[in-house]
C-alpha cells in the first residue's frame, strides 16, 4: 500500500500488549483515521544497538515486505520509526496461535484438523522456500490464527534470505556459532554447528506435525541440554495410537542428514517438494486451494 505520508505512533490508539520479547513488544493498536485494528511490533533501537542486531531487524523488514502478498504469512502494512523504536504495523490475528489452540483441546486435537494444518504448514513452507526465505524458528507459537482459523506464519526475527544459484541449490549457506531457534524444534545441524539451510524448517515441520497428531512434541525433557541430546541422536517414540501415515511422514522429515529429509531433494529427486506435498498423510487435502478452504471442524 502506498501512503501519502509516513505514519507516526500518534496515528494509532494502542490498546493492549499482545506479547513481549527481548526486542521489545507487540501491541494491539487501532488506526485512528480508519478504525482498522493492527498488531504493531515495537522494536527498541537501544536493544538493536546493544545486541548488534540492527542488520537482522532490516532483514526481518525486508522479508516481511517480500511476503506481503503471501496468504500464509502475517502481512506487513506499514513501517515507521521514532528516535526510540522501529514500528512494524502487521496484520492482526484475532485467534491466538497454534499452541493456544492445541492446548484448548487438552490433548484431543482432532486428527482431521491436524492433517489440515500439517498440509497448510507444508504449503506455507514451500512458498517461503520458493522465494528464497528460511524462517529458522518454526514453532506452534509462531503460527498465528487468522479470523477464519487459517495459519499465518509470523516472527521473522531469525529469518534469512538465501540466494538460489542457477542450479537451484542455494548458496550463502551459513554456519552459525550461536544457536537460533527454540529447543524443542531445533534441528541437529544447528546443534552440531553445521551448515544450516531450508532443511532446518523441514525438521521443525516434522516436530510440529508430530505434536499436532500426538499432543506433545517429539523431543521433550527436563531441560534444554537433555532435549539437545535426544535431537542429536534422533531419539523419537512413535505412540501406538499414531496413525501409520502420520508416523511415516514424520519419520521421513526427522532425518539427521538434512539432505535426506522429505522435501529437501532437488526437483525430480525421490524426496523433492512434490513428494512431500503428495505424501499420503496430507494428499487428501486440496492444497492448491488450501487458503480458501474452510478448516475442518465438527460443529
Ligand atoms: N502477537 C504477535 N503478533 C501478533 C499478530 N500479528 N496478531 C495478533 N497477536 C500477535
């Protein structure tokens, strides 16, 4: 959207705090002129300076801008700044996040809903990766729910743009000394300080599908260190109650070798993105129209 002028904080009525992080906070805010509600991410410049994160904030903004027309990500409407803060004016998601939704079912999340969200998240990742973006901190808390309960991926604060090279394999793969992500969903290559590419998001996809179906993440322990040990050994239990096709899909995503994961192969290979999208657990879903399909619910 092209605005005649840059917006300012006083154009908004700030209503309540929706979330807090090291970066600052996210506030629900109403634009006075139009009455529209937004979620405004307020990033403190002092924090960016202290933590040397100004570049990452710019990357986050560029990624959000690049994804403005992407139906599965939280839309960026405006950005502005004042001497203290950066402001990202984002689409407001009124129904919380996928973690809240799973908790609300108290372990009895309907299988058809798990299947639907597994397919929707797969499609979101495919679109993201096609645009050369990796998220690197996929987790149920970062999957917000739109008015009609579709998934909206948010928080690109750890995102990264990769440049596809002419063969379709990305360059710019990065080795990172510091851990980015969240313990339960972090991939083994991040823990082993190896190259990290889009396959890290496929690992997290496997963790989230497991959790949607079984009500708990695959790697769980008393502390992060013990979780990391389990991840590095890929120690997963598949409960007897888990449907075979769901377990098969997770098993093909939770593969220690990043290149061996379903969806990681180059086009035409047995484990390419088409093979992931047509896996039996999700191939009954009309993925071409998923963002306009009503979510399955019993009532
Ligand atoms: N919390 C963080 N981002 C949000 C958003 N876009 N909508 C609602 N709550 C949020």
